[in-house]
């Protein structure tokens, strides 16, 4: 699958973004319910929801590394207008949840399974049983978390899962791939206090012209300005332990595709340099052996953050998501 037809739906467009983000979306975001939930180890987890009594569909959004639910206001707004109640949360170690490393800008985790336990705790609080449809939408690291959640919780009650540029592998030089997990594990053992993985540092707001995330200038600048207004959201590079745990989880996503028995849509960013598109293809090849309700859309020329991209790419992704979730005609163009 390599393309999708555009349909006339009310997604926010770049030409209107500045006006809408500071008016309709700002009013919408101010209506959220939010709070914190304590995990079993005392870690505080931020959650939020936006609901309307007449909505019969729920969308749970699982964000990526360095992200926060606050970053997804446009996406939440767009889906809310389409009849979805929205639920989201910030992973431990980032956003408005407890940061875990001595340096608050370092992305860190103890065990990757902690993310899954946190997600279960938050979902139990959300209690989505009364909805007619319950869907998962996850990005990047959140894609690995959501995939592992579905794979390890046989009694989950989600109807469908969609993944934006999921982290089933990261882009490293080919000669390093065989050693990446063991090297990260060894470095973690050498440095029990969390340390940045080699080549990484604290938060840096890369200029738009050289950023690897999005080609939408207006969306990119808004996201960077948000992090300046709320500096507690800033997260830089990962720790060596995060790299070790993240790579192990990515490998397990591919190994255990048999455990995914619900319809799945993977949105691949054609020009992604953050995660491995080859690993996503391996995941899909393996999944197709046991799941005939899995499909992939390649958004050609899009960068990693497909849902924050230029309209020509984001519209493709949004159309595909809506068609997939609402059982409309195939997203094939």
C-alpha cells in the first residue's frame, strides 16, 4: 500500500493552524479533565481525557519518546470533531509524569515493562467498557509500548490498533546492529547511575531547516514554542539503559506478532531517519502470516512525525486512520 485518496473531512489545515490553535483548539483543550495517578512504585503518571456524553467511540493516544499529551492538542481536536472521546497520558520519565533520571532532561526507564504496567493502570482508571468502539493510536516509542501491551494482555478490549512510525528498530549503522543491544547493556552495567547514551545530550530545539521530525513549519514552531512555555516537558537524549530496554522491546514486537489478533494499520513515514522502516517491514511480513487484517500505508516523503507533517502528508495519514477505524472503503489509492 503506497498511497491514499483524499476525502473532504474537517482536519485542521496549515493555512488555518495559527488561528485555530489559539482559538477553537485552545478552548477545546481548556475543557479537558486531567490528573495524576500513582504507580505501584510511587511514580506519578499524568493523564487527561476529553469527552462528550453522546460520543460512542473512544480513542486512546499513546505518545512517543520526549512527548506529552500536551503536544497532541490538534490531533485530539480533529478526532473529537469526528465523534471520538479522547484519552491519553504521559509515560513515566517524561512529560508531566515523574522524570526518573537525576538529570530531568534525560530519557530514562528501569524496565520497559514498566511502561506496560503504567498503561494498564491508566486504562483501568479510564474504564472504556461502555463504548461501542475502542481504538488505540500510538506513535514511535508509543507504538512499541502499545504493541507490547496488546501482545502481553490477552484480555485487552481494544477493537483496532493504528501505529504511526512505530519503533520496531532504530536507525543505526548496519555494522553496529548486531552489537547494539549488548553494547547498551554493558554500558548500563558500567554506569549504574543513568548516563546519556553515546552521542546524546540534553534538550536541543533544532532549527526547522535541519530538524528530522516534520516539514510543517507552522506545526513544528508551535511544538517548540509549547516546550518553551512549559519547560518541564523538555526531554533530550536517552540513557544507555533506555536504549538497552527499548531495543529489546522493539525486537520482541517483531518476535511476538502472533499475539496480535485485531485489525492493525501501520503508517510508515517514507523519509524517516529516526526509526527503522526496514524493521517495520519485517514486522508486517511476520504479522501477515497470522493476521489477515493488517495493512501498511507508506506516506512517501514524510518525515518521522506523520501526524505533525505538512498537510499533503498529514491528510493522507488522517484519511487512512479514519477509514481504518470507521470501516470505510480501503485506504488504497
